[in-house]
């Protein structure tokens, strides 16, 4: 499965959020499928073309105070 370019995600966010909302975002991250920690993350959170909110968690060695996950699902070849 091909990763969506970060610029595409940022452009979509900009088109749907106000300037005030945009400045509250500290980072946008795309996790590559080759990242070994992705499976652990996807076991904890699965969402397709929606959003899931997480608070006070640590994933990928990053402390996350508040985040929205837009899409995170195992590729169809992994689902069985």
C-alpha cells in the first residue's frame, strides 16, 4: 500500500480547518508501513477514513498529550 504524501494531508487539513484550528496543531505525522512499531499501534487503534482521539499515550517513543488519528488500519494482506 502506497503512503499518501504529507503535503496532501496538510493541504486537506488546511482546507477543512480554520486558521485558529491550524495553529493548534503541533505536528502531522505519517507512519510508514515499514516502521516495526506500526503493528503495536494498529493493535491499539484502528480507524478507516474517520477519526479516533487519543490522550496521554506514548507511541513511537513520542509522548502524546492529545491526538486525532485519521486513518490507521492493517493492510488487507495482513488482515486474515
